[in-house]
C-alpha cells in the first residue's frame, strides 16, 4: 500500500515542520520522523484508527499534538487529507437535515432521488426520500474519486 498527500495537507505539514524548527533546532526533523512513523502505522493497519466519517480516519502522531487524517482509496492507496476540510464537510452534511436541497446541490445523473454537493475539492453524494424526509449520505470523497464505482 502506498500514500499520497492532498496538496493542502502537504502545505499544512510543511508549516508544522517550520513551526517546530522555529521552536527548537532539530525539532522539525523529529516531528517529521514521527509523522512518517504514523503514516507507516496507517499503511500497515489502515482500518485500525479512529473513524471520523464513513471514508475518513485519523491516526495521532506520537510525541506531538498532530493527527493524520486520511482516506483509504479503492486502488490500495491512502490519501492524507487536509484537516481544515473535515469540519466543512461535516457541517455541510449536517445542514442537509434542515436544507436538503441547498443552492449548490445538483441532481446526480441517472438517478431519481440522488443529489450531490460540492465542498471545495470534495463531493457529498446523498439521496433524499421526500415522503419521509430521510437523507442518506451515499458517499463522500475527493472529486476525482467519488464518482468511481
């Protein structure tokens, strides 16, 4: 299994390394070693860490208050995602309970009750059963992967 970084997650990691290096010389390198150690744990046991959503999990780094949020992709790969995106996605999904058809929702082609919304680089695909007002989130994922079967 291998891994890829979301571009924003890569920037976030670089900022954290710089921060720790500013705090103490060599600490940035130690932090990076801990992050890569956590990534190796993720690759070895991808389903072992805390679930944040159906597709996202978090593994905490040792020695540093830092978590790696990731998604397991279908092609035997792990994507490290940007931590600030998670609350936006969760908020968008929660708001569907009050507004099942927000302005940015679009009908999912080829279906009767399925829609999609965009949250930056991510998509939420969901179904609405109007007679019971049930919203079923079918899939959440990066825009390049979410439509794959």
